[in-house]
């Protein structure tokens, strides 16, 4: 089950290339239902307190109204809904621009879930990874950055990039892994311990 969550802040929406057919279940968070209309996407669920948008009109989608005063963001609530359908993956569209506290909050909750979550907007793709082996396709992004999301990440091997790594260690608070470049169509990453925040991006 591939899930798409559309959030409430999507600048430069004309640069977003996403197809409804790539997903099995679609959720909008707060103003996300307005962006879904622009993208021509019909959600299955609309959730939020709708403090930054008009309340959804009559629709075939399930509408879940949340209180304005609550202990989680609309995006986290949408992720909790996504968790109930046992997703194989979740893509969050938006959630990185605008208010910095919301962007940091969205990144911080990535470790809460046991399914892969990717956050994308017009300039970035962000995901949190546990130790393992991975292949990253370039997908039109210029940069790939590795950021330690634990006290340290060890045994890092990164090839197919401008600045390769071999059995390297990244530490929390270091910018060593920022702004590498994928040289070919894809690059290979593996690491033995810790968690890495991966960001593919363009200026």
C-alpha cells in the first residue's frame, strides 16, 4: 500500500511532478486538500483543524475534523492515519518550507514509524534511513547530503559521487556529508550503524 500525504504548504507547485496512479491511498492534511484540487488529485481522507484553509466542501472523501488546540500537528495526525492501512511506503508532499518549526517537527517524527517515509517538495527529497545498503537514483537532483541523525554513523561507503566515502564515520553536529554530487544516474550507499538523514536537493 503506497500512501501519499499532501500537506498545507507547497510553494512553486508548478514544479511538482507527481501522479495519482503511483499511489494507492491519498490523505490531505489541513490546507493540503486545496493543493490536491490544483494537482487534480482526489484524496481518500481529508484531515486537519482547517485553521489555514476553508473547511472541505461536500466530498466523497472521509473528512476528519481535528481541534485547533491539540498535541500533534496535522501532518503527524495524517501519518497516524496512514499507519492504520499498513503502508509499504509513505510520501509526504510539502512540509519542508514555510515555518521552520513545522519543517523540523516533520523531520523529527520520521523515526516514529516503522515504514519508510519520504518528504518531498519542489527542491528536496528527505528520508531517514537505518543501517543497510541503498541505491539512490539521481532523479534530476544535483546534490545528495548525508547527515548523522544519531550520535555517530559508522562504516559508511558511498560511491558514484564527487566525494566518495570508504568506511567513514559521520558525527552528530558535523557538516562533512553536505552537498555531495551524484555523478551518474545513481549512487550506492551502505552503512553499518546509526541513522542517516538523506537529502537530495536542488538550488
